[in-house]
C-alpha cells in the first residue's frame, strides 16, 4: 500500500514538474507584453493559480546594494484574473500609488482568499510585482513562475527599448536623407531663379545626352543671355537687374517643356537642353518665347525692356560629339547673334 502511495506521489510530482516545465517554456520565449498577457491567461490556471494581478513601473528601478532602497511613487496595473476571469480594471489610467498595494476598486470580488505579493526582479533591476493566489501545487511552482515572469518582463523591456531605438534611428535616417536631399538641391539649384545652376545642369544634361545618343534621337543645346543687363544694373540698380533675371527664368519655364533641362549658368547666361527636339521645332520655341517676352514688356511697367539673344546647336543622330562640344558650338552661335545685333544697332 505504501509503495502504491509513493508511486502515486512520484507520478504526481513528475506530472507537476512536466507541467511547470511546459508552462515556463512557453512563457520564456515571449518578447511582447501583449503576448505575455494572453499567455498568462492561458497558462497560469494550469498551475492551480486562478487569481493573479500583474503590475509594472513606468521605468524599471535599479536596486543598487550600495544605495538606500527608494520606493517608486506609482505603479501600473497591467492585467489580472479573478477565478480565471480576466480583470477589466480601469482607474485613472490604471496607475496608482505604490503604497496602496491593492486598491479597493481593483476587484469587486468579496470571496475570502489568500494572496501573496512577489517583487519582479531580474538581478538588481526591479520591474514591478505580481500578486498571486496560493497554488495547491506548492511554493516551488510559484517561485518558478515568478522568476520566469521577471525574465520575460526584462525581455519585453529590452525589446521595447530596442524598438524605440530602431524607430528613433529610422526617423533620424529619414531626417538625414531629407537634409541631404535639401543640401543636394541647394548644390544644384540657382538661388535667385530656382533653376538648375551649372553643376545641376551638367549632372542631368550629361545623362540625358547619353540617353539621346542611345535612342538615336535629336536634341538642341540653346545658349541665351539677357541683352543690356549691365546697363540696367548701372542705371536702375542691381535689384532691377535681379528682377529681369528672375523674369527671364519665368519666360524660359513657360516657353520650354517639362522634360527640357533649363539652367542659369551665372550672370546673364542661361542654357537649355531639349531632348527629342531638333531644329525643325526651334521656331516653335522662338515664337513662344517672343510672345511671353512681349507680354512681360507690355505689363511690367518698367522703364526698360527684356530682350534676349540665343545660340543653338543641334545634337546629331550619329556623331560622337560630347555635350561640352555642343555647348561650345551653341556659345559660338550666341556670340555671332550678339555681333549681328551690335552691327545692326550701329548701322541704325
């Protein structure tokens, strides 16, 4: 008979140990608080613990043995069960004074029961506490459960910290990318007109020129400058000179297509690259430009008029010239145009 009893006790002990091992194994792999809550609902009752309350501090407290212990002022209710029924405690955001260990409104249950409070420590770090109803399976069960929950809360805390750091890093990277984009835009944009500057033009136009060659298409390189800008600056001031530069930029933007690359090279000089457009449509661009200039001069109310000169080079289908070669040719054509205007003015 005694042997039978011992066998029953041994089997019961082995079953309890196996159950505890399974429960703690399931808990120990958790890294999210929501998962811990759901797992507690499922597994704690298996250990004959039908009532429990879990609390954590906003910030874990380090209990240094060389400094006096300081009780945290507040603690947060995370979750709990009363006779296997999950609690729905909502009092002032679930936070209350640590000195009030068990608020009266935590549960309306009037049943008499024995509860024990256990601090949740991992080494010297205090994360909170758990209140448990005594288990019929013995103290070893409770100690193992409390130790495992402490480790899980440590893991969730570390995981949350890691996620916060990663999110902060992600935001920082996005801000850095945005900042770099702004710097890049500044480095390729003319401040006065908002057009590309020389660097921006070369960066984009060289790529576009290569595409044009590969596709065996035509393109135009158009050099322009503002006639008489120095005279306007000398007579009316640089503010008016800046105004006419800005208006020239607007005229060019209204004249050319969205796909065309327009830039201010500096001073009164502008350049345009028109992909997939040869000399056959140059007159269309000239007509548009003349119309916009006429409208500006008629409505500006300024004592001076906007006038521009231009030189054009067509990029051929099969030649091996570089973009710089076409720019040089267009610049030469611009010079010829300015000379013609100068000679015509002298004759008149």
